[in-house]
C-alpha cells in the first residue's frame, strides 16, 4: 500500500487484515458488514469512487468487500 493512499483505502485494508483469520469470502463479508454498520455514508461513497478508479493499493479481500457494498 502506498504511503499516500487515501484514508478510506488504509482503513479498509486494516479492517481486511483484522479479519485475516477467516477464509477470504467470509472475511470479505465481514469487512463489508463492518463498513455498512459503522462508516458514515460519505466515507462509503468515497471508498466506492476510489475503488472504481484504482484497486492497486487494495488488499484482495478489500476489493471483494467493496464489490459487496454496491
């Protein structure tokens, strides 16, 4: 992950790492559920815009989680 990655990217990657003990599909669901429950809608919208433009800095679990948010 780039040091200058946006906060939303850093946060979703950290959440994905937190659920790293789960199988990938379960981890992605847990990450998406966390975002739905705790993130401000503006943060979620910004995340989706960032993911739509570039997934280079995203953990694969985070990419899957973002797709579940759409």
